[in-house]
C-alpha cells in the first residue's frame, strides 16, 4: 500500500482552466506505454487532472472507437484532453478538433500545429490565427507553443485562457533550456501557464513549479521509464512539492554565507 500523494498547502489552491477547477496540476499523455495495463497503473498512481489523446494517432473509425483503448479511457474516468498532434496545417487542426469533439464529446482541445518535423516546433506564424478560429468555434483551447513571449501574449490576446509553452523539444527530456525566457513568461503573463514537452526528470517539474508555473504535461518521461507507474507518481509528488515551495515563498539567494545559528549567548570572542 502506497502513502497518499501530498496535498497542496490549501484546499483552495486548485488549478483553474476556463473556469473549471482541477485537483491535480499534472496532465498525462497516453502514448508510447509498453501496454494498456502499464498506462492504467501510471494514471492510477499519479491521479492527473486530464489525460491527453491524439485522435490522428489512435484513429477514429467505429472499430477502433470500440477497441480496448477507448474502453480503458472510460474505465480510468479521468477527463480527456484531445490533441491535434501530427497536424501540419490550420485546416488539418480544425478538422481534427471538430472530429475529436464528436468522438469525445468535449470542447477541450490541446492545439498542436507542427511547423518542423525534426524539432516538432510549433508553427508560430499560423498558431495564433488557428487558436482564434477554434475559440470562435466554441473550443477551450490549450495551445502548445514555444517560450516566445510575443507569441504567448498574442495567444492570450485572441482568447486563450491558458498557454502551454515547451521547456525543450518534445521527447528530449532535457528540462528547461531557456530559464530566462520561461521565468519572463511567468512574470509577464497572468493566465495559467502549463509546461508542455521537454521535461525528463521529476526535478525538472519541481523547478518549473517553483518558478510559479501552474502545471505540467508529461508523456515520454513517464512512458519510457523503466517503471512508468512509479515515475508517474514521482512526477506527481514533484509537481505538488514545487507548487508548495512556490506558495511558501522561498528565501532569496545570498552572495555570501549567512550563519543559521543566532549569536545570542555565544561568547564574545566567538562573535567575530
């Protein structure tokens, strides 16, 4: 029997996206797991706010819609966040999003518009307009983007109530490669920011949460671990720890050593 996951400092500290509250600040992907059972174990151990599913990769035919994978999604009873992974044009994104809305009966969509097949970097030139189109069509859009401040601000300007910048290219596990830009995003944007892509270790997740990010989305780091369920739980604990540290107000770093033991009661000849 495992110990319960740590809770946030206050019950009121919940993740709020588009007016909906979520108890967890971890979102979990569903691809690349060794087996459906291992995926189920990972979800059970981490209790994510949502699980992401790619309609293009899973297929939307009647046969597949009634396959074991879809049955597993229902069994997990975790909100599903469809994504438009694999889409390279705005029209592909819009068509896929509309199909996902029918299949999953949800207006939530994780917007992915890929501009480069090597880095899987988002097509930032067409991302904002695509997000605006989806929002006007009634979708609750969570856009996957880079850490570019201007792009993220434009996404907010067209109605995105949350933004999902990457920490590093998808699947690399390198952790935050541009701390300055990411911390600047957190300082300048007032909407929820969820780190999507590039985290490889629980310490990476803890770090971005300590910076004040509102959540993280993981897939490869969990799915390709030797023990995905244990790794999912480790990430969930790291996210919670990082959030608690952020809310607690960390001490400021000092340039020189500072005595932690008070000098009161210490012989004067030792107080130099």
